[in-house]
C-alpha cells in the first residue's frame, strides 16, 4: 500500500509541477519578450510621465499597450492594483522539491544511489542532496554579488561552475540522480532569485515611491540581472525535467558531458530568441545549437553488436530475466518499493520479453537497467543480452 500511495503522490506532484512550471516559464518568457521589445514612447507626455519604453501588441481579439516605468510614474501616484509575478515560481519550486523528495529521497536506494559510483547510505545521500542545493545557491549568489556589472565574466564563471557541479554529482550519485540534481540546483537558483532579490527589491521600490522618497534604482537593476539569468537557465532545466525518460543521455559513459553539450545548445537557442525580440536575428545561434545536438546524436550512436559466435538460447536469456529483472517487472513485483512494474513493463513470459526486446537491449546496454544495478547484473550477462538481441531475439530454442 505504501508503494501504491507513493506512485499516486509521484503522479499528482508531477502534474502540479508541470502546470505551475508552464505558468512560471510562460510568464518569464513573456516578460523577457516584453522587456527586450520595448520602443521609446511616441508621445512626449508619456515620456514626461516617466515612461521608459512601450510595446503595442495584438492578442485574443484586442489590442494592448504595455508601458514600462523604471522607477514608477512621475507626477501621479503608483497604482495600488499591482500584479506580482511570484507564486508561479514558488509553486513550481515547492512541487519540484516535493517530487524530488518522493522519488529521490524516499526512493534513494533505487534512484539516487549507485553503489558502483559511491556506496552511500540513504541518509548520507539525502544529506548530500540537501547540502548541494544550498551550497549551489550560495556560490552562485556570491558570484553575482561580487561580479555585479561584469556580465560576460559572470556568465562564463556561472557556466563553468554548473559544469563542475555536473561532473562532481556524477561522481557521487547515480547518473539519473546527478542529472536531476543539476536541474534542481538551477531551479533553486531561479526561485531564490525571485524570493531573495527580485520581489524584495520591487517591494522596496514600491515603498519608496509611495512614501515620496527618492527611488533607488539598484534593486531594479539587480532584479533585471537575475531575471536574465533565469531565462537562460530555463531550457536546460526543461531538458533535465524530461531527461529521466531518455536513459541514452544520462546513462552514457560520459553522461555529464552529454548534459553540458545539451545545456549549451539550450542556452544558444534561448539567446537567439532573446536577441530576436530586440530585432537582432542571428541564425548562427540556433544553427550552432542544432549542430551540437546533431553531433551528439552521431557520436552517441550505439555500436553494432557482433551476432557471430555461440548462439544465446532463450533459456539462458530467460534465466537472466528471471534473476535480474522480473523482481520489479512482474504483475506483482517482489522487489521492495515497487507496487507496480516500472512503466507497466512485465517480463514474465516469452511474449512479454519479445514485445520489449529492443527496449531491454537498449536499457541494459546503456546501464539504465537495472536501476542502480540493484540486482547485480554482470558485464557478461549484459553482453549475452546484447548478443541475443543481435541474433534475432529468438523466443524459442
């Protein structure tokens, strides 16, 4: 019953995380587009009112005119009917952390720990997970505070820091756990930017405007910087959110480097859209991103398995399945923590094995299955599975 309820918690939290993530990313993308598309106000009276820039848009059968005031309107009160964009960010992070806890902390032995990488106790793995997310934010925030105004150097150092974290995590956790922690670290940076800098800075500016004090523009400048960072983090985080469905990426022997390349491709593609909003169309950016992805596809292509040599009988293959796989992949799993077979895949009969033969060969070759190699699948057994598939995946001897 416990595993069954955890599956429901996983499903519902994933659903909430997806919904709130769409809301946050949608708002973030919209405001980045709005900010980079602003044109100087056309009316002299608007400029006197403090309008910094404006954008006319059409949507949903109507026309909109958005205006930006850097330090609030001049000669008129600031409206009390202000919309604050914050709960989308908070809800996304909270649901994401709950999902991390349900999958990777409660299921640490299955999903977070790979004893071939580092033999950790679940409590130690969870402690490292929490400490890493906190330390990631502290280092990132220190870099931002120290290098304020030196944006290019800051961007380079942030990227290097993320790459180092990616490599370190792959030396501690399972490949899947490492990927998700890079995403959780970036997500934590993003929401902390909103919670610690962007919203408090905006509140200070609002208080100064309403009290008639001179408005300090620095909180707005910091908020703009952190918002820009968030938009470049977005595509890498979105990839990591879906990566657990594609073990060919994180289970690759150089999975950490695969993630680096894909994150860089995401940043290049996002940069294209940011510049495009400003009227600068640089096609080399998405072309470079696509080239990086294409190079990965070619370089990561699995090598053909030699089908020559002794025939692998179905009896031998079935024996490996029974010993290493069906504890989880059965109608009624016997492995602790599984109420249902993962992804509904059952491997108890020849017909079921034949139905999933290609996926068996792929996930075993990549190292994705068994999870964390909990059942102790040996290199020899992996080779025999690959040979069985290369020989035609026969289901009868």
